[in-house]
């Protein structure tokens, strides 16, 4: 094997057409060996120490290594858990910069650097070789002919409607893809799938994690998997389980086709923790390369981890090389895969320094100045489970954030809870109390009712309690605080009254979601009444529970209804305005008018109406002469008499939406007309001069 010193400037394996450069960071290692394997990954055919070390980057150039070569690392150094060091050269380790991962992790005790079950557990040392059952990195040729498909849709934030989906769960149970395509990257971009997305009116598909992952040992023993994918081990490689042959090529081809059809693609990314778990977890990559650098360790005893994520460990992005890993990964997905943006799982963890969350810390500062990331969408899940972890509204203006205050308020409102109209008014107008500061715009609020984590929309109105027995944790997992309402019967029923009410409440929630200012996020499957049988934590259910059930009958299909709401959103630009709404000004102009049922403006007393469940308001036009929008929300169990607004500029009001009328009967009314708003319904009117 011909070798030379190579370069430390590009981490990972880099094929240049003649040979491959290998570079890996470790501040505390004493030796790093590159291990080359045969094409099946079963036999180690060569082991060579990296010849050079430059500023804690170990590197070498191998003239005879070409794309397709499988490899891993063995890292030598001290094994002293109390000082944070867990080196064990008997363990083959995955390159943190692996662009492609071969094989599946075959669980055995050999993957642990200590002897499980021994008296001193992780303080002991295990000499077994784990290579045969270990994942291997693959050298890749990164070239790809994007052709005309290199252009991104570049959809403005105010026009964005997000559709959150799981690669496999979205298409595994659909009838239109050929059997070999179901559940794959390719199935994301079939003509049928693209047609469905267009029918919904969404602009952006947000995929649950597709970074290389492993299935937890405990789940495998229960014959389950990490279905959602929040168990990352490789931040540069697309997960192979969703590919027919090569995820590297097939995912890029799917993205290109989605771009051709006008859709953006966002990735849910998990940089807050890795699949190596707590101090008793396996040694697969980071832990064996430089545990003391990659992870937050307990200051009083570095044997243990500071766990802000609830997953056993937390990546330490205050370390410059760990920050570099994350930034290199983000740029890679933008440059090589043409990804349009990211949703950051437990984003607070990424922004932690020694004193906790840092708004001007290393990660947010690095993102703010990065020219590649300036062109993509950035969405934070603005919390973690550590002290001071709830940071909704605290991210910089470049970011948007998941707004769980919207979710909680609107769930409670449509489940029948009273005294919420003040809170509802704020949530429907982009939650200015949370986000209107430091130059932020209404798009900062990512509004959602349901996401992968929790009840589906159908289950939200079919179950009052979670039913997670299939997860094998005695129904202890998942949230107990769901703000759901089973409408009088737990689970499926043939009672026509309950079935009708549940459909009505689903329509109400969807109407509010698409009418609220801010950015709406839909959960895939909610449009067709998908149920998980009351399971609100289907993270391990790679089966009919976790997959979307696509009904043969149209009874539960609200796809056209959602498409109509998306069209209303485009028709009335005041919903998607970049400016925060204001009340009536001294010159008579207004952004929003809050009205009583008799069409008079609300007073302070009206906001505190006992058990109030009714709210109506007018969103003024973005420019003179354009239509106003009158929105009526009645969560009360009884009908309410209403007078249409008496505003000088608008003589008539045309009914745009009535969630009790399917299909909608179009009608126009003069200002001041008395109408009846039916129980638990949403109505929308457009004002015309």
C-alpha cells in the first residue's frame, strides 16, 4: 500500500481521482490505524497507522484506495473513564465523516469497550474484536449529474407550507408505487406522490431523520427498531435502509425530481446526541475516537455524561472540532444533496455552553455568518430536557421555531376548554408575544397541531389517553399531557354522531392551522384520517402502526379540503404578511379588529367573558382596495347568533369557508346581516367594497 502524508484540511475520506486522503480528529489518541476490508466487510485485509498528525488531525494519503473501499479505524489511547477517556483499539470505529455506510450493526457484547455484567462494568476493559458485526465506512465518488435539476425552488418563507413525513412510512402502505419502490427514497418522487402533494397545496416536504442510524440493542431484543431515526451514528451518510441499491445516488435523484416539481426538501437532523448512549453504551465511533472532546461530561466525574437530551449523552458543540463536524455536515447536505433547509431536533442542546443556553454562543454564531447556510431554511425545536432548556422565542432572526404554545392552545380550545380566547387570538396572529422582537417576522412561528411525536389528528379526537402497549414499556412512554378529546368514546366507533363530530373537529383544526399567521406544518397522513390506534410515541413501530394507512374510501380524505385552505391562504395575503398585525390606529387604519358577536369591537370585559369559547376578527387588507378577511371560531357546543361586520369599505361579505358545509354553498351577505354560527365550527368571509 503506497502512502504519503496527505492533508489535514478535509476530514473524512476524499477521493481525488488518483487516490484517497484520510483525515480524522482526535486530541487525546496515541495512535490511529486505518483498517481496510474486503467488499463484503467480513475480512480485514490491511491495517496501516496514519502517518501524520497536524493540530490533532491524524491523516495520510493512500494512492491505491479507490471508491467502493470499505474501511474503519482503530484508535489507541488511555482507558480511564474517570478522566473521560474510553479508548480501546480492539473496537473498530466508524469514521464520523463517513459519506456512505455499509452493512448493519449486528449486536453483541463485543461492541462494548468494557465487559457488560462484570462487577465494575464500564471501569473494566474488554479485548474482544467487534469488526465482523460492525458498520463500515465506504469511500465514495461524490460526483452527480444534476443537469437542469440543480436549481432549488427557493420558496419564500411567507409562502411556505410544510409537510412532515417519514421516508418509509409515507409510501410503504400506498397502492400506487410498484412493490420494489414502496418505502424508499425513489417513492418520494413518483408522479402519484407528487400529484398528492400538489393536491394538498404544500410547498415543502420535511423528512424525519435520514442520517445513518443504528437500532438500539434493547429495541432489537424486543423485535422493534428505531423507526423514526433519532438514533444517529453518521452525520454525512444517507441511511441505506430506504434505498434499493445506493442511498447516495437514489436520494439525490429523488430530491432532483421533487425540485423539478417545485417542492423544497428539508431534513430533520439530530446533532444533539448520538447512538452511543450513556456511560454503559457501546463504543461505535465518537466515544472511541475522543470521548472527552465529543461529549459533555459531568464536571465532578467524567465517567458520566451531562445528558440534556434524555438519550444518554449530549454532543459538545462548544468544542471547535465538534462544531466543525456539525457545520461541515450541514454544508455537505446543502452542497452535495441540494437540501433546502433543516429542522434541528432539541436545538437548545446545540447552543449550550458551560453556563447553559447561549444566544450568542459558538453554534448560532457560526450559522449566522456561514454563506452556504444563509440560503437555506433553519428551524429549531427550541427546547431540550436540561436545566433552562425551554427557549421558545429565544433564537436569532435567521431562525424559525416550532411553536408548541400554538399546539397546546389550539388543542385545548377545540377540545372544549373555555377561557382561552385571549390566548387563541395571540396564536392565530403568529404569537407576537413570543417572537415579535429583535427584527423577527411572523414566519418565526412554525404552527403545528400534530407532528411525528404525539397523537395523529384523527387520534386527537378519538382517544383521551395514550395506548402505547405495543412499544413494550407498559404504556409508561410517551406524553400523558395530550389535550385530546375522544368525543364520548375511546377509539373507533360506528356511532354516526361521534364520527361526524370527529371529522368536524379535524376540519376545524386544519382550518385554524392554515388560517393562522406564521408557517403551517402538516403531519403526513392527517389529510386521510390516519390513526396509530392511540399510540402517541410510535418511534419504534416500523409496521402498520407507524406507516400511513391510505384509505380506499374517500370518507376520511380531507386532501381537497386542505388544498382549498392552501388556496385561501394564497388568496388573502394578510395571512402571510411579513408584518405583525396591529389594532386600530388613530387614523382609522388597522391590521386586526377583534369583534363581539354583535359586530362591535371587543372591550377588556369581553376578553374575560366567563368560559368564552367564541372568537371573531377581521384581518385588514395589505393594501387599500383589497379584500378583508373575517374569521369566526366557535368552539362552543351551541350555536351563536352573529352580525357580519359593519365596516365602511366593505358592503358585502362572501362566505369563503364553512366547516359544517361539505361541499361549501357559496353565498354573499350585506354588512350587518344576522347569521347563525353552528356549534364547533369555523367560518370565513371575504369583504368586498
